């Protein structure tokens, strides 16, 4: 039953991604056992190694995949086999870059609005186009590209894939009906797609938690995947092997029919590696074209990013689709992030090739890469970088300062080799460009510099005296054109006014900065997502999930003797009146002021959370007496009574407060319920008062 088909065109049209053939084999094996795979491939007339069909970056021609679908029906005895494969497509990508890109579009309708781009990640043999979109339905047309005929298996496969679009957003699968078909004489196949928005995580708190956790898992997996790529690349010896792996990783990261890496490692030293091209000659022709002109992305079917590290440009990394296909905006950021890691890997690979001459430099950079490979939070990455820098640079101590764009502040987050007193002083420092000209210059033009006691500003001189050195080398951490911070190390050579005069040192500095910046950027992304998952979007306070976690820790058995704590449940009185008379914008601003007052009135170890519209809970640690808890709640009431100046008017709100005192071993939900009930008693008894739980 094998189907003969012409070879795929050089531009990559008429092809089906390896993600489809992989699912075909997996679904057949799941139903009929592993022995079904060789039988299926024999029936389809496909003599490739099954491992090749399971590779995500492999592309097969349309006729071959049709034959695999038909063979799958025969092997499994399931007439719905092609539809089952379609249903499995999105499920296999849960926790992957593909689903992350789709989820970023915001809704099932938006995914279907971009269906032409989405479909091109899987197939260049067919085209899809939405003709009607709604909040709970869509009408999508599909047709085969010129020269190909629509097959019934692809009709079923398309219906299965469309049914799974809502699950990207935690919504139940859609119902899909094909109302018109090219095989029956219609100009195009037409699919009616309907889903139920009421099953969305937005309407179900438990589903929302699971959905947010899934998104966090996706981002964590993306970060870990980049870490794994870094580990693999830095562990590989030989430039050619590294370049081949870069293209392989790019093909996995960004879905396209062809990928090309063209880099120059020196005069007349053009290296070209490719994936999906019909020949080396064709790849080199495209490489020369890509490098010889301004970045040309044709009609959007090319994605071109620079492979560069600092001011050193190696070449370009390109993903190519057939004419008419395109990429998601997020895929550019993905490819840029990968190109930055690739550039750092090329830097190290070239260092390894010259290891006979610069063995110590290469060893130091590998040590740094290993130290950063485990990732973690921004603070963890900054500390690992600080610990590794003395080995890389050959110095006695180092500091890593991280830039916070929100507060426009540079702060010490990683320190190595300093005394405890100096560390304490440095960690408390907050450096800002309006008081430090050197920082302002570096923000405008990031470049290595040496600062000394004789020529620096007063703030810098004070810092130098505090750490007991006369001059420091400052190296900016820049990734993707974004400033992430600096690394500082002492300079003991009085003549070292130019940090780039030593080629070997300059290479180590640049490699260190590139790796550190990429690691910090990835760590900041993970920190941001974790923070969003655990904090209220309006006030920035802890949300209910974070409160529950800290409350569970508070009641967990410990070695301490009966540790106690208190829950203070605060409900604003008259908040609805503020919303009704002043508007919701004023109400939101009032909530942020209330949040600030509550947060500013408790100790560092306490937790303030927003758990509802105008409801707040304060977890007071170490409170051992109900009277103490009552006094603390009275203090919070006093803080909230002061007027709020919003939009030119003075507003006052009162509050009802319930207090419950707990200790290790208590039921967290029961404590919250008790505090809530006490708050309602206070509200019924009279506003602006505190009530203790029974």
C-alpha cells in the first residue's frame, strides 16, 4: 500500500514535520505494540530508520506521510487513526516551546487567527486559514498546496489537531465537524470548530492554579533546555562539532523546514552548517547571500538573527520557511536567546582549538560555564558568577552587581573574597546613575572600564576605600542588547588603565561577561514567572496561594516548643461605595494604598496577602498571646483610618478585622475560616473594630 511521491522541493514546501511522524509511530505502538512499527513502515514503503522518523527536526514529503497514515489504519484496525494522531499532536507538546508560543497568543480564537503560522510549524504541504472567529467557535478552511491532492487521512488529522487548540489554555477539547471537503469537489475543506469557554481556568480556581503551574513548568523547562544546550556545547571539542550541534539545537528550538548557520571565525574562514537543505552547494549559496546583505527576511518566511558576543560578530543563524509561511514574533526572541548561547559556545570552542597556546584561559572559561550551568534564581546565578570570577581572571576577590530597570538601581548580589563587614556594607548599597556618572556612561555605552581613586566620582571613591583597593576593573553584563549588571574585580597593576590591552585577559573578560549575562537573563525570566504566580497582580502582595504555603509551613511540626502565630483577616468597609461613586480606577488605587500601609506596618518575617477584592490577611509570626494579636490588629486599624489622597479628593475607609491565634499542628483552612468568621462578627457588631476568634 506504499504511495509513490516526488521528492520535496528545495525550498521546503510539500513537507511534514518529524513531530507528526513521531506521533504516528507512537500511536501505532500504543495500540498494537512495538512490533507494529516495522510492519507499519514496511506497509508504507518507508525504509528509513524509525529513529529518524521520531526526530522532531526531520521532515518527510507529503506522499510518504499519507502512506504512513494509511498503514497506521491497517496496523491498528482503527479507522480514526489519523484523527487520533491529530489529537495527540498538541498533547505531546505540553511543557514545550510550541505550546508556550501558542499560549502567548492569549486565547483559542487568537491561535486560530494565526493558524497559517501555527500550521507551518508542522506542515508546508497544506494551508489553513480562518474565515470566521468568535469567543466559542471558529470556521477554518484547509487546502493542499499546488501540485498535491488532499487526502482523507489529512482531513481527519486536521480535525483532530483543531479539536485540541483549547487545551493549550486549559479548556476542554473542541468539537470539530468538516462541512465541506476538497475530495468531494469543494474548493477547500471547511471545518466548524466549537469549544466551551466555561471550562476555562479563569472560571475554575483549581484549574487556574494548575494552568499557572503548567506555565511555570514550561518556562522552567525552557530554561533547563537552554542550560542543557550550554552544557552540551561547552563539553564538545572542535569548532566543527560545535557548529553542527548549534544547527541541530536551532532546528529543535524554532520550527522550520530549513536552518542555516553561517559564521566567520577569521579571514577567509567561512563555516557553513545546515539542516534541511538538499545539498551543501545550495546551503553555501544561501549562506553567502545571507552574509553579504542587510538582514533580509524576504516576506517573513526567513528569520535571521545575529550570532555575536559583545562587539564580536561571528555571522548569522537563519530559519527558513517556504514562501508564504511565516514565524511567530516570540520565535525571534527564542532564536536570539539561542544565538547568544551559541555565540558564547563558539567563543569557547575557538578557545579550545587554540588551547595549546592558551590552555589556562580555556580551562578558566570552562570552569565558569560549569559554575553557571545549574542556573537558579538571580541571586544564585550572581553568587556563582562571583565565586567563579577569581579563577577566570586570576584575582583574589570579585563582586557581581545586578541592574534593576524598575528602580533604576544597581545592587551587590554576588560577593567573593570579602570580609563579613565589607559584604554587609556592600549589600546595603544602592547605586543609581543620577549620583554616579560612571554608571550613567556605562548604561549609555556598555564597555569595560577601570575606575580609580584619583579620577572617580565621590560615591565610587567611597566604595573603593570601603573595600580597601585603589582601582577596580568593571565589566558590563549585556545580553540581547540589554544591560543586566556588572562584574568588578580589583586591579593591582598600576599601569592597567586599559582593560582590553591584554588579548588573553580581554578574551577571558568577554567570555565571562557573555556567559554571565545570558545566565542572569534566563534566571531573571524564571524569577519573574515565579513571582507572578505567587503575587497579586494589582498590589504586589502575596496571593492566596503564597499565603496558604506560608500558613502550611507555620502549622508544620517543628523542633521549636509550641511556636504560635496569628491570622488577622481585614475587610474594608464601604469599599463598594468608593467603586460606585468614584470609579473602579480610584478603587484600585485605594487598594494599592491600603496594601502599602499594611505592608509597611508589619515586621520583615510577617506576610501580608490580598485574598479577595477588598479582603486582606496578615500572618503575624511569633505571636504567643491573644492580647498581643489584638493589639497588633488595633494598630493595623489605626494605620488604615488615616485619609487617602487620591485624584484630588480625600477618602476615608474603615475596616472590620477578625483575629485567630494558631500554633503548630492546627488546620490551616480552619484557622482562616475562624479569622474570617471573627471578621464577620466584627462587621455585624459595628464597623471599624477587631473581633477575636472563639
